[in-house]
C-alpha cells in the first residue's frame, strides 16, 4: 500500500466519500498534507493511507467492545 494517495484513490480503496474524508481530516482522525509551490493557489492534497487504515481499525475495536456489552 502506498504511503500517500490523492482523495479519489482513497475513496476507491477504502470506499469513503470525499466529504467524509474531509470531515475526518478536520477532526484530526486521519492525516493529510497539501503540496503547493510558494505563491500558488492550487496544490495537491494527499491522504496518509496508514492513518485512514488505523481509523477504520479503531472503529472496529470500539464497535466490538460496544457489541459485546
């Protein structure tokens, strides 16, 4: 698995919608970076694939605890 991917690639790989990825990033649940040259308005937003995977695993862990109670 690549370390960083663009949003459409993460959407396809993990079956998340773009809005969900932005919310998770804003909440600090996943990591990302914007690559942009100085003075440019546009850039490339990359998602850290391992952090998305870790987020999913934490959700699985918390739901397993909830289901077993």
